[in-house]
C-alpha cells in the first residue's frame, strides 16, 4: 500500500471532524503563519491607532503598555494554538466551542467571531484608505484628503480585496508570503529612517516615563481609566491571529503548522511592533505638533523628517495596510463560509457555496458588503477632528474577537483532562494560562465599550452623538438579536457543526495515517 501523504492525513483528520475536503489544500505552513502575521500588521495598527495611545497615556502607554499587553495576548494565542492543533477546521473557534460545549456555545462564539472579523476588515481597510488619502495628497497636492474621499477610497479598496480573493486562492497564498517580507523589510526601513533622518531625538526619560492626557478626562482618572484606554493600540494591532485556524483546511500539515503559525505570528509581531513604536517615540521631538494633530503619527514624520522621507514612510505603511486588509478578507470569508456550512447564517446555502476554483465567492461578497455598512458613521466628522468612528469600529473588532476567543478557552479549561489534544499541546500549563487569558479578555471587553471622550458620556452637558463610541451599541444589538433568535428559533434547529462526510470512508480512502508525535511547550 502506498504511504499516505501529509495531504492524505489532513483529509483524513478533517473527515474525522465531519467535513469533506472542499477548499483547495495548497497552503504551506509558512503561508499559514503569513496570513496572521499580515493581519496583525505592525504597518497597520501601529500607525492607525497610535493616536489612541498617545492621547490616552502618552509614551508610557506605548513603551510599557505594548510589551505588557503583548504578553497577555501571547498567552491567549498559546491557548488557542492548542485548540487549533486538536481541531484544524475553517470554522475555527466557533467549531471548538460547539465541540467542547453545546450548540449554544458555538452559536454565540460564531456570531461574536463573525462580527469581529467583519469589523477588523472594515477598520483595516478604512485605515488603509485614510493613509492612501494622505499619501495621494503628498504626491498630488491637488488631491483633497476629505472624509468623503477617504470613504470612496475605502470602498474601492474593499472591492479590490474582494476581487483578489475571488479570482485566485493560489495568488492569495503567494501574496501572503510577499506580505511577510514587506512587513519585515518595510518596518526595518521605517526604523532606519527614524534613526538617521531626524536632527535630534527624544531622551530615554521621555520615552519611558512621560505621561500625556489629551483625552479630556481628569488627570485623577489617568491610571485607572485613561491609560487603559490607550492599551487599545496593542489589543487591536495584535488581533486577527485566529486566521491560522480559518485557513487550516487549506494548509498542509495543519494540526502542527496552524498551531505554530498562530503563536509565532503574535510573538514576532510583538517584537517588531515594539521596536517600530519606540522609533516613533524617539523621533517625536515636537510634542506640540503631535498634540495639535490629535496624536496622529504622521505629525511625528512631518515634524522630524524631510518631506520625501516622511512620504516614503506613508507609502510603506499604506502598502502594508493593503496587504493586511487583503488577508482580513480571506480570514473573514472562510469563517463566513464555515459558519454558513453549518446553517447558522440566514441565506446559508448561498454563503456556503464554492465556485469551480473552490473559492467561497459569495461569502467574500457578503463580508465586504457588511464591512462597508458598518463603517458608514465614518462619513460624519467627530468633535475635534478625531477619528472616533474609526476607533469605535476598532473597539467592535477587539470586543467581538476576544469574547469569541474567551468562550472556547473557558470550555477547554472546564473540560480538564477530558480534552484530547492534538500534536501541539500546552500540557499541564493550560490551567494557569487559560485563567490568565479569560481574566484579561474580561477586563479589556469592559474598557473598550466605555466612552472615549467626555462628549460621549451620556447625559453630560457636552454630549453629542458624533462622539459616541458605538461599539457597545453594535455589540449590544448583536447580542440581543442573536440571543432572541436563539431563544425563539435557533435552539430548535441549530445543532452545531454538521457532518458532510463519513469519517470511516474518508479514512479508508486516505490510507492509514502515521502516528503524530506530541509537541508540548516548555
């Protein structure tokens, strides 16, 4: 008998989990790592949400906040790596929750994950459009970088990302690999420009001890309210790493490759992002200019560098953000496809179809359209010109994704020794790591539904709807709608993942699998 190939083993394992191989399994382990690394994208989040940390904490929120929060996120990622090793399916965390718990766990996890992925796609592509808007103005002074033009560019970028994802899964895998090197070398070039370009730099004392409170809230609330709001920079930038799970059905050797890709994408992004952010802070010699620009990172480049070098940084970041958004659409569409495959989304028969190239085209269109609708409030200018609608979409993304992460982590903790790990496992360390992950997510979810500026505080004298952090509204409406739907209807028919293949038949066709070795961290 012919010895089974790794693809045979992947097909057999997928059949054991209940699904036939419909997506094309052509991705390498590096490509799997690359998609999460690209979605995390230090060329995106570090640039677009820098102002949130600068205004809410200042350098301390960045120089100390980034590594501190990165450690917590890495712990979350390690917990999820163990789960993707055991259950390498495109449904990812939704499937894990349904498998380890009951259908209701899978139901809510899937919806939180889906809204989070749509919000990530929306926020990344809108951030890319914002930077492209500015870059075009720098190359073509006649271009007017208005909110309307930014939104038009956002729509165009969404369409381009949809088309790229529709027409070639092989092209996507190749571009993911290109994206990794663009982020590595692009970030290195930015750091070198900020090291050698400015005439002077800030002191170590400024970078590691300076505090800034431009939030509008009182200084007495700095440590327990303002500073934690600044941590949104890290919590948002290092997210979307569940993409490794969502493309696991397209990855060769998924039980090991997806697990490694997930935690390694967090680890390397955390290191690279910290170096990049420190370069920003050391170059921020004109603090007043940055404050006057609402904390916008571009003010650092314009005040510290010649115009051509500043423009180069904008261009490098914009291209990196384009790669990031492309990867977001890939991850979001695979989750939509998988959740629809199990009948959870209205019109599921349409969204779960794949075309002749084995690509979930309808799921791609669905997600991109939803991302466009979610970002409509960005057309209205907030008080002070701050991108509050963008930060609200960012908050939706963080809350949706991290709550979805927390549910299967809690279920794995509850299972204890009944959990059957895959080749990559935490061993006995899972207990303390799962508890740390759950507590961190609970704290973050509370902070990021809070008002971002005083004008967003309900019943205050300066209250205005354009300043409102609409994250709790979006998340609240979703929880209410999905909860009512469950109580009134879905609990009668939604049973969780649906088997599409007989495991025994698939195992026979794939051949006997080699016994996988157990890889335990430590």
